[in-house]
C-alpha cells in the first residue's frame, strides 16, 4: 500500500543556486529618511539562517523522503563565516535593521554559535541602541546551550513545540525526539533569563490540532508566550494542502471555550502575531495567520540564507548573492549601496496575492525551502 506521506511529497526543485549577483551602483545616494521599498515598507528585521542542517525531520519543513542521507547540504566553504555575517549585519543595521533573528535549519547545530551572538551583541543602531537579538530553535540542544547563549548576549529565544502528547510530537519531528527534553530546554532557558520565551506551535489540522487546548493550559501562567502558526505552503516539498490549515480564528475560538481571551494591540509595527490576553491575567497568546490573513502590508523582514543570499520574501524563488560581493573586492559602502538598491526595488507580497487566488493554486510552485532561508 502506498504510504500517504510519500504520495503527498512533491519532488524538490533545487533553487538554492537560483540567484543573481547584485549590481553595485556607482551613483547610489542613501535616502535622507528611512530606507523604504516600493510599497513604503521600511527594513527593520533581518533573519539570518546559520545552517541548512537539522536534527529533526518535521514533515511540514524537511520531510525525510527528500532530506534523506543522500541530500546534498551546502558544503562548509559555502557558508558565510561569522565575520562575514557580522560585516553584512552592520550594513543592514545602517539601513534601519534593529532586530536580528538567528534561525536555520537548527541554529544550535552551528558550531560556536555563541561567538556570532557575541559579535552581534556589540553592535549598535545609528541611534545608539543595542540590537534586539533572538534565536528560533527546536529546543533539542537548548538545555546544554542556554547559559552560553545568555552569556554571549542573546536576549530571548523562541522554541518550536508542536504538542505535549509525546507520541504526536515524536511523529511530527520524525526522529522520535521526546517532548520532555524540549520542556527541559525551555526550563533551562527560563532559568538563565532568556525571557520572555516564545513557544511556536505549527498547527496542522488532523495531525496536532487536538493539542491546542492542552498547550494553552500548560503554558498559561508560565511567563512563556505561546504562538500558534498556520501551516504554510513554504518550500515545495511538504505536500501542503489548504484543508490541513486550521484558521487562527478557530484556534482562538477553541481556547476561548476554556479560558476567556481579550484582544491586545500589536506591540510593534510589522508584528506577525495577533496578540490575545487571558482575562484572568495569566499571560498572553499569539496567532500567526500567514495563510488566512496576509500581513504583507507591514512586512519589514529580509532573510539572509546560510550562504549569503538575500531573500525579500519567505516565498521568493530567487535570492541576491551578497556573498559574491563580500568575497569580491567591494568596499562596505559599495555593498551597502547594493543592499539599499535591492530593498528600494522590493515589491513582494506573496501572501496577499495568494489570498486572491483559489486556495490550492500555489501547490507545487517553485520556491526555496524554509530550512534554507530560515523561518
Ligand atoms: N529549527 C528551528 C525551529 O524549528 O525552531 C528554526 C528553523 S524553523 C524553519 C523556524 C520556524 O518555522 C519554526 O517555528 C517552524 O515550526 C516553522 N515552520 C517550518 N515549516 C513551517 C510551515 N510549513 N508552516 C508554518 N511554520 C513552519
Ligand atoms: Fe528542523 Fe525547525 Fe524545520 Fe523542524 S521546523 S525540520 S526543527 S528546521
Ligand atoms: Fe512578508 Fe512575503 Fe510573508 Fe508577505 S508573504 S508577509 S511579503 S514574507
């Protein structure tokens, strides 16, 4: 009999090398005000993927049928070094970036990641403020690493956890990893002060949606902010289907049946999560409705892949090869000019456009994988 998971998996189109070397403008003049794109969106948030490898095989991200032992990960020489990442980050900060999220793949698999965090923690915005530095992890190595991350200058972490039922969680990570070890990592992160912690749960209807209320109950009053993410059609390998998306509105309804909730204002422009608080004061939750309620209008996020390609949208199919500039003979000013020009030409708004299409119209489209450009 055909395994359902196998039959849903769509062959990978390797888009990692689809990129162009950006033009270095000779006459680019930095804008006097904030740098904005064609839809008047500033550049504030940079997500940096530090590895394309992971020790989990979440079916919605790195299905093991594709990411198997023969999968060609990027060779070490392709990866940006920490010095290269720091050099680029400085240029992004000069353009308005205030928030850095380290991601992957699994960022804690990158050797000596705390050295990079230390470099980033020294940087200041043009207004003299430290950067807001955070990291998204599957939590598997967090108990071991939390103290070193904190000491290096990391402020917060987001931990992905798709349920508390051990059997469900082991099936979703597809490497038989136990819930208890992730919970231990969360405890350690809280103990060393990597707070407030965010917990990300990707909700797949029919797979883990029955865990929503258990998760809400567990994290209420813990100081952690639990966020429910709609299962997205990122990449081209996860066999995404609209009928497996549970709209965030239903997540809020289900929790409200047990615990009264009240909406909160967004904490920052471009915030991806819609926030809700428990009326009894036991904390807040967030819902990220990437599929049912597009939030492209305020999207101020750029993504830097493990090998230094700049992507302007999670759903982009081409990147801009900044590594070619870094490893060429260009000055910081020239590379900053190239980045500025790329951002000024940006008009991406994939989710808004998808919302205007038939629900499944984007299935199988050519796009880079989330494990490559980072979530
Ligand atoms: N490995 C780390 C982790 O899992 O937290 C960081 C990288 S992961 C790509 C970043 C985030 O993307 C995670 O919270 C993950 O759950 C989320 N993610 C991955 N694939 C997704 C999908 N198809 N839909 C929605 N969220 C997804
Ligand atoms: Fe790995 Fe994170 Fe993707 Fe899961 S979501 S496979 S933990 S990169
Ligand atoms: Fe931003 Fe692209 Fe997501 Fe829209 S679809 S919010 S432009 S990353």
